[in-house]
C-alpha cells in the first residue's frame, strides 16, 4: 500500500513537473512569431524571408527531435531537459541583441547590407535554438511511458500534452502585451513613421504603421523576458524531476514486458528499433498524418499573429495574442477530451479518434472560410472549436506510436513522427511566404479553405489503422 502510494506521488510529480518544464521550452521558442510583425515593420524583412527562416528552423527542429528521440530512449531525462533548455535560454538572450550584432557585422545600422546581416543573424540563432529545442519533448515522452501504463497513456499523455498549449498560450499573451506595451514611442517622428510605412507598403497614417511606430524595439523584450523565465525553469527541472521509477527505488510498470527485457544490449536494441520504428508501416502512417496536423497547426500559430495584426482584421497586438491564446486554451480542453474518450470509449484505439477529429476540424476550417467579414466573436468561437478538435490528434499520434513500439523505443518513434511533422514547415514557412508574395490577398482570403482540405487528407491517411491493436507489449 505504501509502495502504491509512493508510486502515485512520483507519477503525478513527474507528469506535472515535466509539463511545467516543457511549457517553458515554448517561452523561448514561440516568442519569435510575435517578433515577426515588428521585424517586418522596423527593418523591412519580408514574408518570403521570414517564411524561409521558419522553414529552415522547422526542418532543423524536426531533425533534432528525430535524433534526440534515439538519445532519449537511452539517456537520463532530467539532464537531457536541462541541457536543452539552458542552451535555448542563452540563445534567446543573444537574439535580443541581434540588431546590434547585425550592425557590427554589416558595419552600419541600416541599409541593404544591414538587413541581409539581420536575416542571417536571425536565421542562425533560430537554427541553433531549434537544435536544442529538440531536447524538450523526447525526454518527456520517455518519462511518460516509464511512469504511465499503456491503458492510461492516452488519458494522462493528453493531460501532459496540454503543456504545449499552456506554454504557447501564455507566451502569446505575454509577447502580445510586450509588443503592445513596451518599446519607444516614435509615432511623432515622421522619419521613423515614413520608414515603417515604406516597409509595410501602407500609408503613414495607417493604424498598423502607427501601432508599430509607437513600440519600436519592443520585439527585443519578446526574447529577454522569456529567457529570464527560462533560466528559472532550468533550476526547477533540476530540483523536481527524476528519471524512471527505478531511479527512486520503485519497481517498473507491470504489463509492459517487451522482447528486449531479457537482452537489452546495444545490438539487440538497434535491431529492435530498425524493425519496430524505422521499418514500421504503422509508425510511418502516423508520421504522415502528423505532417498534415502540423501544417494546419502552424498555419495558425506561426502566421496567425501577423495575419491578425496586418490583414483585414487589423487586430491590436494584445487582441491578436489573446486570439491565439484562445486557440491554445481550446486545444488544451480538446486534448484532455480526446485522451479520455480514447481510453474510456474507444478501448485505447486512438487512431479512431484521430480520424473523427480531423474530419470535424476540416468542417470548422471551412466554416471560418465561409464566415463573413466583420464578425470577430464568431471567428473566435470557430477558431476555438478548431483548436479543440485539431489538438486531439496532435496529442494522440505520439501515444499510438509509443504504445505500438513499447517503452523501449517510444521516444525513437515519436522522434521519427516529430521529424515528419516539422517537414510541415516547408509548406507553412517558405510555402506560405511564397504564396503570400505571389497571390497576396487572394491567398490569405482562402487560407482556411486550403487548411480544411489538408485536414481531410490527414484524417484519410490514418483511416487504414482503424482496427489496429492498442499496444505492442507481450501479454500472457
């Protein structure tokens, strides 16, 4: 009885503290989306350049998740997280100084050479940041599969997965407040206003121009303040987290016997991974589905702040931040519902929930496309419902893969899925930037319809797994 009570204590401690630790990774990652409008306004960095940077860092992050998945299955999760977050904190402090670094490199604080230097500096720092961001999810996934039994994994992993939305939602509100409330007020300086108007292609008295001119330099604090929070997060992880039950003197989970239990040598492990992960049609199917999930998700998260502030909606930075936060909050509720329904109603067959929710997501996106202009409340409601149903599959695909390949290779499988999901940035980064440049308003006005089609394809991809077994453990 005492052992069971101790296990429950440590199980929930690991779940809650790893959630908090991982959410802080988002503070030093998703802050860039809110700096993008300011970078466009103050320095004239275009959508295509920003989109190319997003693609580069997304692909790098996917590769990093892939590599770190294999590392995580054999490494101590606590120190894996600490190394990754520490590096991201340092890089975010440097990012706040990127304009000064670029001026030093170019030899001038403005002009074409400076802008080129700025683009390269931003790109390199973001690439390095996302190399270490890959140290976030993989060790957390290792913790979950070692502390939560397969029949509860969908429910508890979905609760854990709200850390994505908690982190992204809080940083959206925080950075929206920073962009809308900090920086130098240069709205009375005609030279600054004229420069920003030229960069954005708008009239000098346009509200978007005046908003940007009123908060010059605020974007730097979108990196410095989250970095300070991240530094506290590093110490929090060190103090609160431990690795597997064995590391605190407890027995490993019952009902999780695998073929590697008797021989866990390096050669046998590599053979197991090649067969159960790299050569598994199931894992590859889940990875391709996640590609489509993330195309929709990043279309909202990466371009949402810019689209909402500089498009027809012309929302304030604060309201744009709250809009994206509502999408994330609804996603939290959706993940928890999807996990509960998977375990309680669908006998842990998460693939069935993924099919259902991707099709409902498509309906919501088409509804957003059909919504007449000038209905912000209706837009917020539909966007929230979209987040509710989209984030279910986003949470469940890793759970399905983890149960299928067992705890011995769960992070490796999730790493492969992560690689494919961040291939999505080729479309949501460079692709969106290019389409925006080529078609401008025609593209943005049809964005939700395009994403609806993407969601339908994602649901159909996972449909062949409808009757697959719920886990791959050896059962007597």
